[in-house]
C-alpha cells in the first residue's frame, strides 16, 4: 500500500478505481473534482500528476473525501460547490443539488428580462435559478423565497458571494408574500409518492426530502402554487414551472382548471417536456 501511495498519480488512479468499484457511476468526474478540491489545484491541472508530488499534506483530506463519495455522498456536498449556468454555487446538505435540467428555466426567460422587472424565485433552494437570471440582467429586482430557512440561508450566502442584490421572503408558497411580480420562476418538489420510495440511495440519504417530495400525485404542491399564483402576478406577468418527466398532461389539465390558457411547454435536451411558461390571462 505504501508503495502505491508514493506517487500522486498512483494514488489518483487507485482512488478512482475505489469509486468505480463502489458503484459510483460518475467516478471519473467525481475523482477529478475531489482531487482538485483536496489539493487546491485548478480542475484542468488535475491530469498533470507530475505537478502534484509536493502536495502530500492533503492526502488524508483527499482519502477522506473519496471515502465519503464511495459511501454515496454527492460530490457537490463533499466539495461544497456546484456549477450551474455561469456561476459556481455554494451547496450543502440543506439544499437540493442544482440539476442541469433547471437551466432550461434560465434559458427560456433570460431574453425577457428588463430593467426594474420584479422577478421571484419561489422555492429558491441554493438560489441557482434566480441568481442566474440576475447574472443575465443585474437590472432586475430579484426576490428569493423558500419555506426552509436553512435553504434561504444558503441562497443568501450565494447571493452575497456573487455580490448580487436581492430581497427575500421566508414563506410557505405565497403565505407571506403580498407583492406582485412580472415573472415568477419555480422548481417546487415534484416527485410522486411511488417514485419517491424507489429513489437512488444517494438522493434519499443526502438530499432534503422537503425539496423533492411532491405528494401522492407529484404535483400536489404545484397545484397549491397554481391556486394562488394569479393573485401575485402583475397584469401581463408570466410564471414558469419545472415539473417531472411524464407530468405534462396532468399539469395541462390543472392549468386549464385554474383558467390559464396561454402557455407553452418546453422540452429538455432529451426532448422531454420539463418546463411550462404561462402568461397571466387577467
Ligand atoms: C426542488 S427544490 C429546488 C431548489 C432550487 N430552486 C433548484 O432548482 O435547485 C424545491 C425547493 O422548494 C422549497 N419548498 C418546498 N415546498 C415549499 C413551499 N410550500 N413553499 C416554499 N418553498 C417550498 C424547498 O425547501 C426547496 O428548497
């Protein structure tokens, strides 16, 4: 074992193998991020082990991080960071690990942003969606809200790290929100009960359940959102919802039930409808 440890390259390879053997699907990516974090080297220098022979003091940290990953902890929790859209976000176990599919909300709304526009990111988690919109146009007036104060603290930290200006609400849906907005974006929990029970160990053990579980139908919380969103939108305002695979038919019915008729569904890179953009009728 000592022999193997002698070289940083061998250490890297042995730990990569460890992750692979532990069943970690993204073992190649994981080992790269963990190595970069543990030894404080840029990601694009990771594959130059000859440069890292003097980094011995961090071996314990590296091995410890690899063990956590092998046990199933998401890499973003271990390195406390995740890239989303055009920024790195601070991440911890109290927020959902931002998913690439949520970037679709940013993609489809970024060109509609204007100076002074009031934008609410409801259920903001890490703040990744709202803060990415602010990145696209710092002239908007950004509001972040979540019912979890722990999530809200992470969002505030991200906003402060990025030097972005924001206002916030600690609120269950619209309960404490009395303003009206031009744009409301939301990625509320949408995993239905039967799918929740069979989630990957990595998700069930390490991600906050209140960020994932969408009740019996999966869209129970989204339905409550739809009940009140009209009152919190300005005339000609828009709201955008991310939802789960296979939920668009159900969601279309709910939108019509709540008298929203002007909407477009958007598909993700796999051509699956994942986001709906709805214009206020009133
Ligand atoms: C799926 S996560 C999304 C987080 C973040 N927007 C993202 O895309 O990564 C859902 C978020 O909604 C929050 N949430 C769940 N139910 C809520 C409710 N009734 N009112 C406000 N926020 C809620 C959770 O705390 C969690 O942060």
